[in-house]
């Protein structure tokens, strides 16, 4: 196997952390992770929105592969700050793609199922895009920036993510957990029951990316747009009932809310067809019920520690 320098942007984030960990499992790969507000001694602090200095930083690292996972990924924040979102999700992406093209680097760009409007699932990489909110529009514009700049890329669209979190709100799939934990005795809580989601474990996505890069090494022609997703359809109400089982919460106190969520418009069902990868022997599925107990236990342990 050839030695590679690999750069992972957003390596302090929900998805970036497991990507960094997974890629470091390959001994021949020298992997560098970047962060900004949550930079640690093991991560390089970089303001990716500082486009004037971004090229100099990339020159210093000189990566053979760039996995670009850094983004403003919160739809409601994106809707309120489209300019700031575009600067990171589009401007930074374009700059990285241009550097990759000029320096013969392979770029993996993490995108989203929100590039679709949710009216005609399941979606293949060739399906027509029609984002409903600023977040989806910015990620689609980032895709265009990558495709326009370089031929050596893999765009990976993923849906709602969950995994080990540093704080509950880090994962939209786990947001209801805070309401369950903080509910007073007998209090009923609402959970959105409108959008059909396919929650996807971040560890699985990280392993998918590792498999993609290993395939790229064997087959240099590997490139294009790809989809990965969990294979279980559920609403946030369905997820909440599963959380309740492990949090000793009476699920009859969880009330389904059948209205579209407030805030930025979301697709109702943006299920992704993943055969573009499974047909190449690339897959990794962890059942939701198998992953959740450990994640919730970690949340509870940290909560006890902080209160103690």
C-alpha cells in the first residue's frame, strides 16, 4: 500500500472525529485533522473561512487526499445566516477543490440528502436535485464547486447523523433525548412524526469513507457522486420511543406531532439509494437499537459527572 498524506477538515465535529479515527487505522496513512473552535493539541487549528491563508496552509500539509467534512450543517442556523453559511460551505469548498486540482489531490466532499426536496424517494446520485432550504442549497453549490474545479473527487451524500456526541444537540437525531432526560414527573413531551428519516451512525460513515479510499487506491478511476445511509426508516417520534426504552421513560408520555417541523423547510422523505456503493462491495450497517445504548450511557455518565 502506498503511503499517503491525508487531511480531514472539521475533525473535531460529530462526523469528523470518527473519520479521523478510522483513517488512522491504516498504518501507511499519515492523517492530519483540523478544527477551529474545538481545536485540541491533537488537531491543527485552522480558520477554513480565511480563504486568503487557506492555500498556504494546504501547501504546508501537502495532502494527497482531502476529506472535507467541515461545514455549517444546522438548517435553522443556515437559514438565518445564508452569507456565513455560503462562505464556509461554498467558498471554502471551492478553494479546497481548486487547490486539490492544482496539486493532483483526491477530494472527498461530504454532502447531504437535503439537496433533494423529499417528494420522489429513493434518490440515486443521478436524481434531480431541488433543495428546500439554505443549508441544502449551500451544500449543492459546494458540490458544483467541486465538480467544476476537479475530476478527482468523490462527493458523499449522507442523511441525518448520530453517534458519540460531546453535547446532545450535536446530533439532530438525539435532540429529543434532552427533553426526555429533563422532563418532570408525569410531564408529556412532543416528538416530530412528520419526516421519515434514515438515521446513520457516524462510525459507519467513517468506515465507508475508509473503504472508498482503499478502493481508490486499487482503482484510480473511482470517482463521482455517491450515497450512504442507514437502512431503517423512522420519524423522530419513532426514535424517541427507542430512547425511552433505555432511559426508563414511559413512552406513552411521548406525543407524536404530525406537523412539519418549525424553522427551515425540510424534505419529508429524502431516502438515499446506496446501491452505487454496495454494488462495489462497500457497506457498513449498524442497527439503530444496537448503537443507541452505548451512546445514551455515555450521555448519562457525563451528565452525572458534571452534576457531581
